[in-house]
C-alpha cells in the first residue's frame, strides 16, 4: 500500500509511505520532510 505524505522541502519530490514505512526523513530540528537524497546531501554539508 502506498500513501502520499508530502513533498521534499528541498527538491519538491513527492514522498510516500510504503507499507507503513516512510520513504523519506523528517528532520528533527524543524520537523521538515526531506527525500533520502536531499537529506544525505544536507548532512554532508554539515560536516
């Protein structure tokens, strides 16, 4: 089952919940939704 959750805050890609698992990441600092690719790039920039 696939359910739409929202859009990535960085690239605008649609993010879905697939069989109960979020296909993205919710950032803890601002509770912002990111796709996995944008979240990884964001973490690399912090280092």
